C-alpha cells in the first residue's frame, strides 16, 4: 500500500479521484470544484490516491499541521471495500506518529454506527466536545459531527487548536 499525492488538476488520475469523492460524500459535505482546485497546492493539504501496488483503491484527503493530521475526507472504491484497504491506508498516516483527527456523523443509524465501529477497530476514540463543521456551500449551514482521534482522546487545548485550524486554514478558501 502507498499514497500518491496530487498537487494539480492535470494529474491523469484527478478526474477519477474526484468522481470517487463525489459519489462517496453527500453534496453538502463536498468542497466546490474551485475550492478543491485552489487548495491542491497548499503545502499542508494532501490530496492522496490510495494504491495497492499499482491499483487505485481509494482516496484520503488530509491536512498536516505541526501538531496533528486532520483527515478531511476518506473513501475507498465501493468494489474495494471490506478488503482492509481503509485500515491499511489509515495505518500509513499513523506511521507519522502524530495525533490523527477526523469527524464522523453522530452514530444514530446503522451506517453511522458501522463507520464508528470501523474507526474504533483502527484505534480511534470518540471525543465528547460539541462540534459543528462549517458549511462547504453558502446555501448550507454547518452540521454537527463527532470528533474521533488516534491514539487517544484529545485535550481541550488540542480541540481548540483544531477548531481554529479548521476555521482559519482548512475552510479559508471554501467560498470561491
């Protein structure tokens, strides 16, 4: 397994990756096309293709700060799910020995409970902080999400730092 970073839209796999992104997340959780293109060159943003040898299996989009890695979006091709690719891709990030942060929908239904269990099997833990992710589109409001972290729960200071990073860096170019 390895990750291949894309830094501009001319990459031969960009369209296929963007298609996977679009089918994997509801519209309100997706960046607009221009916003996605704008951040590709950001040094802290990693738009990474997930490969098993030379086979494209998924996508992991994350931000790396000095203190943590924030996984903004993560998906595996539908036909490649349940083959441990998700677990192996996260393990690649864990090798960087930083706190990993990600957000999930509150575990209120079968799919969201299953997703939470997947992350827990990978070593993530739920944090109790109230968190509303800012909107990706002007016509939407923010949505409540649950913060999960690896390898342990985060402190209030770390949560506050993450919240500021999300607001001031990750979401900076959302409305293009």
